[in-house]
C-alpha cells in the first residue's frame, strides 16, 4: 500500500497497484514523507514561513508485504522507491540501479542521477531508473531505518545462525533476494522499459555484505556490484567462504560467467586504521567474529578487502576495483558509494563502466 493513498481492494493485483502508483503525478516520495512528518513531529513544520514540501521529480514509492521476522507476528512491509528519468528510454531500456538501505541512500543516488539528465543538452549525461530498497517505518518514527528488518534481510543464512547480540533475527538474505528476483524485478519490468542486462546493486556495511553474497551466489541477478565497507567480519567471515567457492567455480575460465561483471569494493581510510570509535560501546560478539573472520581470510590468502579484490580480478570476464576513500570513516563511505553507483550504474554496457 502507498502511504499516501487508500489501500487497494483485496482483489487488486500488485501489478495493477504498481501501475497506479507510477501513474499518479502527485505521489512523490518526498511529498508523502513531509505529510507523515506533519502529523508526527513538531507544529513548526506547518509554519508558512518554512515554505512547502520539496518533492523530487520522477519519484514514487510503494509499500509491499514482507514476511514477518522470525519469532514475531508483527506485519511489516518493504518500502520500494522508484525514480524514473524524464524523456524516452534508450533502445534497450533504462539501466537500473538497485539501492539497499533505500531509506537512507535512495534520495542521494536518485538526485545524482536526476542531475545528469537535468543539464543542458550539450552536457546531459546518460541516465537510469533508480530503485530504493527500504523498509516502511511506523508513523512518527524518527529512525533512519528499521534495524531489525535490515539485520534479518541483509545477513546470510548458514547452519546455526541465530539472533545477534541485540536479539535481532539474522540469516534472511536469501528470502529477501528471492522476493527481489521473483516478485519485484518482474513487477518493475512489466511496467517500465528496463534493460535486464544493465542492472547494478549497491550496498553499504551490511548492505555491502549482501551485495557480495549476491555476487557470489546469484551472479546473474546483476551485472555491476558496488560494495562499500562490506561487513566481511559478519558470521566469522562466512562470505569469504562464498568468495572462495565463487572463484573456484569460475577459475581459469572453466565455467563462463553469465555476463561480463564489474565489481567495486571500497573502504574508508579511517576505518582501515583499526581504531575503535571511543563513542561506541564495545561488542564482544562482533570482535570475536572479526577475529574468526581474520583467521579464515588468512587461511585463504585473503588478508583484506584489497586482496579479495585482486583475487576476484583473476576471474575471466570480471573486473574488480578496490577504492580507499580518503578521510572517510565506516559511515562516511556511504556517500562515496552513492556517488560511485550513480556513475557506474548509468553506463550503457559493463565493459564501458569506468575503472
């Protein structure tokens, strides 16, 4: 259901609902957010001196049902935000950039992509559809994302996975990816002229972990993968085992990749210093997982993200780039990821993506 429209009748299909959502000119993501804030926050937001909401052109959002979290019966919804460029799509359809942590990162990526098409004709760049993958928050919530839903949706399934140190369920990544592949992507492709061979996935931190898990286990879902500050430590480094299996599967051209791939792995220079932010409470479980991940990485000769990138470059048909963003902390790499995704995600073909 859209947060700014009446619920559809029980027999309304998701496909029909999406078509309606994309067709309503007044249903902008920022406009709806402002309406919610008016109800839930201070009266100052309605003061005429503060002006009007600032809707972004070409943006719509929809809330779609999501499975309940393990151990709960509370209904939840995926919030999907969609930016569609103005003008006609390229002959093969629009490239698509899927943005994890959509509540946080979608507005940045969508604005950057929109700016490319809003220039004069002599400076106008290529564009793309941007899809934000977020979570619907309760009315009045001042959170930037749903921590419990994010933890479950972005972490990997493996034997024995349980709740994290905060009691949040983990291991729902494959359920989430099934939903994207089997429901969301077909739905969007049925309503918009999209190029299924020009798709980018971008994620940061846990989102970067999920991005790499998708690359290693569902390689054909996307053609470009942008993983900023991926949580390689999570689960004792289980994603590194997936990396090793992936490289063995495609080593020396024994098996062909489903398509040419461009992969971007990045870190901030500050987070690489290994100094813990003194403002953060120590987390023994995370620190133990990080030590286990380091041991696992060393056993495979993958001492850090740079060595992982170098190893991936040995796979025929895959180009992997490792970036270190100067002065950036773990959280600060998020902005760089948005800029990188907006750049590489609009290129007409993976082989043309900037290195």
